[in-house]
C-alpha cells in the first residue's frame, strides 16, 4: 500500500521577530482573523484544523486569512494527513509585541 | 472689522472608551498614520497643525487619515484661526488599550 502524502506544499512561516509592527496590526485588524485568533487561543496547540472554525467565508478566503496570520507570526501550521492543523504562536508573538494579543483576546 | 471665523465645521471626535479594538488596530495599521502618530508624540499638545507633517500624501488623503485617527480616539483636533491643530490622546488611549501606542512608537 502506498502511503498518501499531501499534495500541498508545506506552509511558509514568518517568525514574529521578523514582523514589523504595521504587519502585526494589519493582520489583527480584521473581524475574521480576530475570530480565528480568539478561537485558537481557547484550544490546545495542533488540535484545530483549518476547516473547524466558525467563520462566514469561503475556502479561498479562509486560506488567504491563514496566510496573513502566518506572515504576521501569529499562527503556525502543519499538515497531518488531509488536515492542516494550527497553533497560535502566543509566547513568541507576546515576546515581540507585548500586550497586543491580550488586547485582541479580551472582551471588547 | 469683521472677525474671520473658520468655514469648516468643528471636527467630530470619538473617545477611546467607545472604540472597538479592531478600529484601533486598523487606524494604526497604516504607514502614513503611524508617521502622524509618531511625529505627534514628539511634540507638545496643540503645537502641530495638519499641514506641518512630513507625509507623502495630498490634502484630501491627509484629511481622511486624520478623520480615521479621530474616529479611533487617537487624535483630538481644534481650529485656531486658519489652522487645525492636533493633540495625541495618549493618556485616554493608553487607558483603553494599554501598551498599544507604545508598540507603535518604539523603534521597529
């Protein structure tokens, strides 16, 4: 039996240390991405697949939002079989932008 | 002699307490507005007129950027004769979004 591997390229990541503040702010200044970050913050790392989030956007738009989150150093992703699972890069992002995630995660 | 008054309506303001976090982030996620906020932070209140900033945008765009900054509770403006002068609402904004302005004002 041939092992099935993902047809997708592995996702590219940017470490928070390499992210300008403007990029971090822009990544978080979006209602869908705020929802993604808030939902991720409530779950253990690597337990949420991209399709598991309750956001009102299509697959292509969702993929774009995750690309923005990876590019801002907010989310790490890896492929596990057919699923792409996620981790909020909380410690690394907090170290680079102290307090910023806390503002987004608190009640408005 | 008739005293000349400004033909403009007084600017409308939003207090930081009434600003959602997404609005604050979006206001700061722009290179021109980051420059305006940084320049304002280095000057005493009410000493900078809107025309005094070194930003590469026209008058209409600049006016829009200040509208966004007022709407996010970041800037207060008042008319003094022909000039519209500015104040960074640092204390009020810091009270509402602790640490956010500091991230924008530090070196990147």
